[in-house]
């Protein structure tokens, strides 16, 4: 057990069904979800209690079991919504194998996932209705039941199945309640994002999921009074595990209207907890300083942050009062930000903490359900991704002279393997350990520091290793950049360290009006400024890490739906662009 991850008492459950039932029993009268409905220009809000949510899960599960789908494969595709999350728990807790799918996949890849997972049911949202029509017509998959999340011609709906199941329960049907869950068998199939290769189908069990929720409850503090905004897509385990954890604490949940509405939604719902990815957090932080600069207060803001940080060290916390106007830009109630899926800039993490928003990051993979390490309120170390969860063991495999090697993990949250792919399973599951493919080091206090993906490392002719993620953190500090990606441009038998730097012309002109010309942005002047700033970064780096080639671009990088850069696809695009320059 890791003492740094055992801050709070928690109950450990064998499966998610037990956990959800305990949650519903404990918080039955509290609001689980606030749903927004827009019709004919009017917006209304509906509150769903934990008791109602629990009954809807039971009702949907009952209806599906009685229709003969009790041990079948239940796929779900669509944007985050109440039907989505209800379907997820109904599937898991009915003894089915639940198969969340990426809503951004093209039709042929959806077909592939349905075929590979041998799915029998598909719950879909309105945006996928055309796909479903073609699916039904072509019959390429084994799906025999199509369920529409919203009213849709010719398809049974989520609401109709809920009504069907509720009627059965009222008649005394207890088949859902009496269905036993086997905690150690495959209950969830998750497809990896495939940033570097074709996606794999990860097999997770109830015990994998429940053990991770238990560990999170031991180290992170969320209250029933909190409001969480579901922003990241539920098909990704960071998001689905995140909302399961939030639900287990009895907090309320709302759904984000979309990327451009984040700020509006934070204020609209008085959000206090936000689970997201570094790209979003860093963009929010930059916006705060852009706003301060516009008002001529950016220098003052930094001085105040230094002052509040110094006062905090002697036990005086005035952050929420001191930065009230800044926090209002984020809705005014935000207190806890959890970042995952990639490394966050240490400057940004510290900056948010200095403003009075507890900002922590964790580390994990789909294969580990997902969390392996996390920071918490009492254990934050700048640059690290926290300490191992209380039920997780970590080691560094074959460390080099700097203590850097592959991170390997052991624990009850480690996957069963890749579905129908024993060869790939054997590559990463060895002697009880999961080989993550990530490189890092562990300090004397147990904090994990990541360097990057093993597959992303640029190995130079002189034997030196360059970790792109390390350089990206430095580049992301430049206030006028939206995102960055470092890669090795092959030249001869060696690599030139290169970077794609993404900017938005309007953002640059807003902060640097002297860059404006009749045609818009003076690109020569802008490039000279960027080069000067990159030269400044290079000056503090060893020569072999110097960024020598820049590709300025207003076109965003190709990403997964969880905002991870598809590096190999992007590199191919960059190589083409560099050749044209």
C-alpha cells in the first residue's frame, strides 16, 4: 500500500453493480444529472435524482435481458448524454459486454469495431441515424437490435425500453437484480485510440474498473455538493471511469454543449469539478493572461500570484478572494481540475494552483482502467504525474544511467488482455507486469516523472535520446501558440529536431497589434519573433536538443477525440509540408 495515496477511507467493491447500488441507496434523493432541453427557442432544465437514475439503469437492463440479450455484446455510439451513460451502466450491470465506440470514427471503422467486438446491440444518437440506416441495409455486422437515444423513425427508442422495463419491474420482475456479475471476466471492450498504430480491443473486467474507483476514492476528495461537467467523450476510459468516480461521491453532473461553450457552461451550471486534458486547461490559462494583458494587468497578475503563493507557505490562503475576478472567467465556482491523457505544463498546473484551483494530474492507459498514478491535495510535485495508486505497484524496467526506463505496472486494474489478439497481449503482459510503452523515472519519494512514449523518442546518431514531449512543454509556454508538436525530420542517417507550431492569426493580432498589415498578419515579422523565442528556449537546452527547424501553421494537428496528437499521421503531413518549403 502507498501511504501517499491513502488519504481517505473508502469501501472496496468487487464489481460496478455493487458500487452503483450502494451509490443509489446512499444518495437517492440528490441530483445525479441536470439535463438541458432546447425546443422552439426555449431552454428548460430537468433534474434526475440518483434514485431515478438507478431505476432507469434497472429498467433498461430488465428490458434487454427479457428480450434475450442478457449475455450479449452491447455497443454504444454518440455524444455524451443521459441515454449514453445510462446505457453504459445498464449493459455492465446486466452481465453484458459493453462496447463504447468513438463517435468520431468513419463508417468503415465503426463497422470494423462492431464486427471485431461481435456486438449484438447498438445504442446510437441522432448524428448516427444515417449510418444506422446503411448498417441495417448492408447487414455487414451481427447487430440485431438498434436502439435510438432520441425518437427516430422505425427504431425502438431508449425511452420506450425504459418504459417497458419499468412496467416489468412494477409487475415484480427482479431478473436484473438477480443477475450475478462475475467480477473477473471480460465485461468491457475498449478500443485504443490508435495514435501510433491500429487500434486494439482492450478487455476489462468489473474488478479492473471497481478497483480503480476504490483507489481514486482513497486519494481524491469530491463532495456531494460538487458539480462536475462531463466534457471528455465517454467512450474513453479516462472519462467513463472519471464520471463513475464522481457518481460514487454523490456529486451532480452536467453535459458540456461543446468546446466553444466551455466557459459559458462553467458559469451556467456553477461547475466546481472539471476532468479534462492539458490542451483545454492550457488554452484556458493562456486566455486568462491574454485577457489580463489586454487590460494591462498581466504583470500585476503574476506578482499577485507570487504573493499568494508565498502567503500560502505560511498558512495564509487568500487565493479565492484575491483572484475573484479571474475565477469569474471560469464560472466562479471551479475548485478542482483533474488533467490526464497527456502531460500538462508544470507552469500551467502551478499557475492554476496559485489562483486557488486545485489542479492535479494523473497517468494511466486504457489497458489499466485507466489510472496508475495521481497527484492529490497533499502530494503535488511539479513535473511529476503523482504517486502510484494504493493498489498499484510500479517499477522502471532496465533504467539507463539517468534512471530512465520503461514504466511497468502491476495491480488489480491491469487488463485481461487484447481481445482475440494473444500475440499483442504477450508483448505487453509479462510475468504479471504490464509494459506501458512509456518512459520515465521514479524519485526517492515514489513520484513518477514521464519522459514520453517509447515509440516517440528521437534517437540521434550520437546515441542521445530526445523526448518530444519535454520540448513541447517548453514551446507551449509561448503565449501566441495554440499547440505544438516536436518530431525528428530525417536527414541523411540522422534527425533534425523539428517542430510544428500552430497559431491562430486573430489571437496573435489581438495580443500583438503591431504585427498587423493590410493583408492581416505580417508573417515575416511574426516568424522572426517566433524564431527569437525558440532561440531563447534552445539557449537553456543541451545542443543536441536544439530545435532547428520550425513549421509555422494555422492548421491544427490531427488528433484523437481525446485530443491526443496522432503523431505518425501528423509527421507524414509535416514531411510533405517541409519538402514543399
